[in-house]
């Protein structure tokens, strides 16, 4: 199942990945590029939530 997290600066950006660690890396990149705020990808990966993929949700209907 995919994982996702939203921007820690509340800009509305949501990052997704196949693992919490991938989300952490993507969130780190976003925070540095968009907000000039350094974050530790391992720490922010803790905020990633596991979510049902759109494909799985559609198949379940």
C-alpha cells in the first residue's frame, strides 16, 4: 500500500511514496526546495500514513 504525508508548512502539498522512507525523502526535498527548511528524512518519515491506493479502493466497490 502507498504512504503519504502533507507539507509541514501547511502549503497544501501532499507527497506520496511506496514506503514511509520514500515519503520522508520526498518531504525533505519539498521542504528544502519550497520553504528553505532542512528536515531529517528519517524523522519526517514517521509522519507518513499508510493509505489505500485508488486502484484498490475502486476494486473494492
